[in-house]
C-alpha cells in the first residue's frame, strides 16, 4: 500500500464518522432543501430575520384551507396492483417503513413524511396519511408513465440506517411501495449519500443530487445517474465550496438549471445559489444582485426562507420554501418567477402547522411538490413526530 492509498483510506474512515449520524449539531444550513436534521444538515440556525441583502417577499396570510383525510393510523404501505396497473416498475416492497420515533433528538429518526394535494399548486389540503416515519428531506418526481418516485433520507430503512431510500406510487400518492436505492462508483465508500433531490432528464435518465464529501472533507453536492431510478452510478461533483454545502435542490427554467443548497453561506445569506446549462456542473450565481457571489436570499413576513424544492411552470418556475428560524418553522411558502432573475412571493402560505391533528408537531418543512399528469399537484412535507 503506497502513502497516497493509505491517506485515502484514512480520509474515508474519518468522513464515514462525520456522515454516519444525522443531527442538528454544527449545521447552519439546509435547503433542499434545507434540512437541518438530515444527514447533510440544513439552515436550522436561530438567527434574526432579514438583512439589507434579503429580497423581501410580501407579507402573507396563513393557509385558510381546512385539513381533512384519514387519521393517525391512515397508512398504506403496498401498492394495490389493480389500481397500479403496471404504472410503476415494481409492485412489492423491499421493506416496510417504521412506525414512530427511533430516539430523541433531531434528524430523520424523529421526523415524519406526510402528503397534501392541490388543484393549483397554491392551495393545498393535507391528506393526513403517513408516508413514512423516521424519514426526512423528500424529493419527488413523476415519470412519463405516471409513476411517482419519492426519494428521502430514512433513519431506519429495512436493514439499513441513515440512507437515501425510495417510495413509489402508481396512484398519485395514495399507496406506496418501498425500495432500496443502490449507489456505485462513489469515491469514499461506505460513506452514505444523503439529502437527495431528483430530476428526470428529457432522455429518461434519472439524475439524483446528493450531499457527499469532496476530497477536502467538506460536504458538497454530487450527482449520480440511473436508467431505472434504483441503481445509480456516480457522475461527479455538481457544486462545491471551500466550506460545507448541503441539501441541494434543482429546477429547470427555460434552458437553464437553477440550484440552491444549504451550508453556511456568507454574509447572512440563507442559500447557496448556482446555475448550469447541462444540469451536471453548476457555476456560482447571485440573487439579489447586492448579495455575495454564489448566494441567494429572500424573506417572507420577516423570516428568512430556505429553498426546498421547485416545479417548472412552462417558461418559469415556482420554488417552495420554509422559515429558516429554528423555532418558527410553522408555514410552508412559495415564490414564483418567469425568468429566474426576479422572484415574487405567492400570496398566502401553502400549508400551516396543525399540532392538534395528532400527526404533526413543532414544525413543518422540506416541501417537495410535483405537478401530476392529471394537472393536480401532490406535495410531500416533513414534520416532527408528536
């Protein structure tokens, strides 16, 4: 074994220790989305609201839509094949999702994924059905056949722990099949890939962006590709910095890919920000113009926003956000653009925390929307298990 090889093994061992646990400690970031508690971390820093560099979004009223649906035990874990009708490529689960918390503390071990539906992407009704417990940092896409692919960080995933997992639905989020995700070619095995965000490119390939260390040991955004959404091969580094970058998200606006991520952006900004022409390599961008290079800032009713996920809207896009303040993650909001250069707050909030329904507590965050083939919207979000 030569010295270079030995150093590489030692570095991988250290990185495994750093990435093995998902906690809030030391993470001042988190877009993706922005999950402070996920394996990659998030912008869960308790900060004062807004700076002169923030693009201020207009004040919003809270969501007035009543919640409705099932109850605490309203859980579907296997797709009914008669409804699925072969829409998804798999009809049986590799594992069943856990029920309840794994332990105290922050991270996916105490988080839960729930769903909501909408006719317009603005006014959502909660389904009140649990998709998975011990799960966080969701990202959602629908393929050409109508199958939903929901990637997330799971604390207990069958026989695995703190890894990226997949749930599939052939009936627009009513029922789910749970599958392991396999990665190959990443340089620091067995360091886990976390904080997933998913895109399907025009050729049908799946591009999964994850938080994973770079050669200097900092968290960075890497990407991997797949033809089946299950088995991913390493592609390379999409975006990195001299400090940590975590919880990425991407959205296509026209012919340009836009990218946000958490970490500790400079000068009070809440998100890293970059663009790309190919969706593989991203270069630093800035919003608003007086922000430090490579950063993106906005506030909503005085709260700094973390960009979580977005959807393309023809010539523009909408990004879904949540509050950066650790103790004030009680609403999910959104902002829209026609060109990627100017962002405007959508009136009102998309969802509001309801600690009386027996399913949510403390916060709601990490919204992951998708526009379905039938024109409806389905959104997955994270909350603390009561």
